[in-house]
């Protein structure tokens, strides 16, 4: 099976490339940046989601069976800085993906959406049928992508599944991430003092669980729901995150004042549909994910420092 993964150098895209090639799939990565993977059955094609002729040339070159659409701007705060670019990349780019899928008779497209489509709410649990009131250009772009997917499924018969992810964290994340920031400083032995943020509640999902959910959606042939929440089903405050990190690095002082970081707060996901339709439940509790992530960052930081020490001063 030939899979096209857009955003192949991003957090989810890169993890999927590594996992799926290891399991025998032929993967074509499509991104503006080449991550430089040395993987079996992996082919990289440089391209922009806004460049429809380039996308068509890649689709023509390979016989693509399914598309995992991970590409695009993937953080609300980035969208605030450049709403025009976000609309062009996330909305026009997603339209281009589905139009190319139609032209080349692609069987299935998995669209990676976000909990940002809900905006803010006061619900205890947030289900797929609850009101959608995005408060950011990013959330609007993700909701529009879901609607594009729905239209192409209805009118063109392309099988689509939109996965609304909670906050994905883990190795290779490039965008702002409270867990990554706190861990990197703690690993370096730097005491942390932030003016605000301790009351921020976020629903996290570890990258390895997110990859499992995408693979299950890709393989599913009996799913009836086309939009699924994918998360842990639990909101976690930064206070709780700090408690986990302090267990790992007790010598580091971490002080964070009251308030939040500006992320939307919504009721934790009701993930019963994903459990029923995909048989998906998380395997990594927050403490497990942070511990695994910390080991990755420790190795990365040690290797970086080792390379720096071995360089000849100029």
C-alpha cells in the first residue's frame, strides 16, 4: 500500500513515517522541509500544500492508495501572527489535497483536525455533536477542513475520517508546548519561575497514542462515524504537569504563578465514539508519556552538548 503523508517533517507526520515504514508500508512524504530520514520504502517529495500543480505531479508519480493529511499550520498562536498564510495553507491546502484525491481515485483520506473547533465551553465532557464555536483562525481553518472533507465524501465518494485531536506532545514537536519547555529546562538543571500559567488546563495525548489512533482509522473498514474525538478524556492543569516533572527532577525548583497561557479551556473529550468505532484507548497516562518524552529529550540534549564539545573552535 502506498501512503502519502503531508506534513511529513512535523510531529505527527514524522512519527507516522517512521512507524508505517517499519511495518512494511511504502510512504511518500510531502513537505516544504526534508527531515532527512533514512527509512526503508520511504520517498520524500518537496512541495507546498498551496502548490496544486506540484501536488498533482507527485500524485501522478506514485499510485497513492490513501492520504494521511497531517500538513498545515498546527498551532493557534501561529495563526494569530499570520492569518492570511494560515487560511491559504490550512484551507486552500486541504482543498487541494481532496481535489487531487478525486483526480487520482484515492480510496481514503484521513484528515487531522483539532479540539480547537470547539472553541471554549463550560461542559464537563465535550462530544462530537456539541456546539462548534472556534475562537481562533486556526480553529476556523480546522473546522473548514472538516467541512471540505464531508463535501468530497458526499459528492465524490472519497472515504474520509476527521480526527479531532487533543494537545499532542512528544518527540519532534516544534511548536510551542508547555511540557516540552518545562522538561528541557528541568533536564538542564535550570530553576523555573513563570509569572502565570498554573491554572491552565489542557487535555494532552502522547504522540505514540496519537499515531495508534491514526493507524486504526486508516485500517478501519467498518467505521460509520466520520468525525472522532481523540484524546485522553482528562483535562490536566499545569500544576499537575509540574508535580510529574518534579518527581523526575526533584533538584529543580519550579514556580508558576496563577492564571493561564491563553489556550482555550473546554470540557475534556468524550472519546467513547473512538473507543466504539476504532477500539482506541490511550496506553500512555500523562506520567508515562512525560517520562518517555524526558528520556528522549535527555538523549537529544546530551548528544547536542557532546557535539558542541567536539567541535574545533574557530
